[in-house]
């Protein structure tokens, strides 16, 4: 087994994620050269996942006439939403070099509470209050895990494996062996099964561009006041152009009628802006708050972070709480898609969530990765599942391909860590 040793470096003032030209001034050429230099040194970020996504999309488009259609594209986004959310949840603990194997069944317990509490034939609690209880149950489970990992010192693998087994029993007690509850609330069902009006998709794109530009200009002004060099503004215009072009293509495709017969269906699925909002909030927390900087620092070297005055225990505790709470959100997405909750809800997805994060470029060694990387990795896995399904290949092939992609991504991560300065001891 390989162990990567980390140097006792000072706590960074900025988070570890790969940013083109961050903290550098100069021409576009200078910053492009600097970026490719970081790639050669092993800091590839989500580049392999993006390449894989493009290659797989081209491959399945060539093999199946149904892959690149309006209906399948919308289905792909809704199918991937649950995995994207769970992968983003797991990033918070993976950045610490930890793991949460119970995230899937945490969502199962929370959704079992939700359907039992809000069932019209049972307690008939207001669905909003029941949803709050479900989210709080995820928070409590996360705090429970954080206590044993951060305070007691039990390895997260052991704690969460125990909860993976134990919470399945709790789920059976709550919902009953073999029981099944249908989702009755139209608001929950609408998350994955309804769409925004076509005009709302364009408004969403304008808002995204406005937030991106405004945030970038605020950063440039703050850096100028502090006397710190900013990246060339050409990169900002390129970034806005890429978002505008890709976003415009996606929205135009989703605004096409993908219904059958007399039923017209068009527009961006409601789940998309929800995922994007959580992605932006989470990225803001990791990139622009003290908690985010400390999280990367602890994941890079916990002992160095402790010596620098960071409360390592509190950071780990908070990370597990956030992970479990966001896992419950992924449970709402899954329940909305399926339309029901049973005693086995959430058991099989957590490993796919870990795989998505790793495939996207989040390092299992901790200290490196972003929420966007996990989202891209989840899309790669969703494309594999969707494309192989369209080709009518056996389910076993899906597992084989996904497992192979995960091993390849983990290998790339290990090799990139070695090239970027880590040493491997056997």
C-alpha cells in the first residue's frame, strides 16, 4: 500500500484549487504558459474528466442516434442531478482525506422520516416542516460522525461503515420492512419532473453571467486596493464567452419541444438551477471564506494547520455536518425522480458518489479539488450509464466501465501527486 507523505508547509492564504493565472499578472501568453507548466507538473484539475466527457459524448453520439437528442439530453441532466449533488457533498470530507460511506443511507433515513411525517394517511405534517426535520436529521448524523472522527479519533472509514450498516436498520424501523411510500407533494415531484418556462432559461444564463462578471470585477478591485497583481482581464472575457456559448447551446437545446403527441414539453428542468445555486454557494464557501481556506489547509497537512492555530477538530466536525446535510438534498432529488421511498432507498449510490468526485479530479489524498470537479465527474459517470443503456448493453458492462474509469482516475491522481512534489513510500 502506498502512502503519500506531505511536507510541513505553511498554511496557504488562498485555497488549493487550480486557477488559471491566479495571483499572476502579465499577458495572456504568460498565464497560458504558466497553466500548462502546472499541468506538466501534475496539477491537472478536472482536465482529464473534461476530456473524458467530450470523448464519451462523441463516441455515444456516433454509436446511438438517440444520444444527442433534446429528450435524452434533458433526461441525462435529471438522471445526473442526484449523483452530482451527492458527489459535491462528499467533496467536503474528501478534501480532508476522509470518507463518508454512510452518505447514501443518511439520505435514506432522512427521506424515510420525510415521507412518514408528511404522509396524508399518517401524521400528515406540513411538508415544509417535514423537509426541515429531514435536513436536521442529516445534520445530526453528520455531527455524530464528526464527533467520533474529530474528537475521538476513530477512522472515518470505520465510523461511516458502521453507520452504513446501522442506519439501514434505522431506516427499516422508520418505514417498515418492505414498506413503500409514494411522494405526495407536487412541489417535491416538480423538482425532477417539471421545467422552467423557456424564457426563464435565458434569464438564468444572464444572471449567471452577471454574477460571474460582478464577482470577478470585485476581486480585481480588492486586489488593486491591496496592491496585489491580478490576472489579465482577457481571461475573464474568455471565461464569460465560454459560459455564454455553452450555456446558450444547452438552453436552446432544452427549449426545443421534446414531448410526444399533443403534449408539449420544453424548458430547462427545475433541478438544474437548484444544483447550480448550491454549486455556486458551496464554491463561494470553499474559495472565499476562512472556513474554506482552513479546510484546504487541514486536508493538505493537518499537523501544520494545527500548529498554525487552526481548530482542526472544528473544521472536520463542520465538514461532516455539511456533507450529511447535502446528502439529504440529493435524497430529495432521487425521491422526486423515482416518486417513492422504500426501505432500500439510498443504499447503492454512495460509492458512485465517491467515484464521481475522484473521476472529476478531487484527490483522495486530501487538500485538492473543487465542487465543480465533482460535478463534472458525476456527468462523466452519468454519460457512461446513459450511453450504455441506449446501446442496450448488459448492466454488468456499466459496472465494468465505471470501475475501470475510477481506477484510471485514481492512478492519474496518484501520479500527479508524485509529480507535484509528494513522495511515495512503499
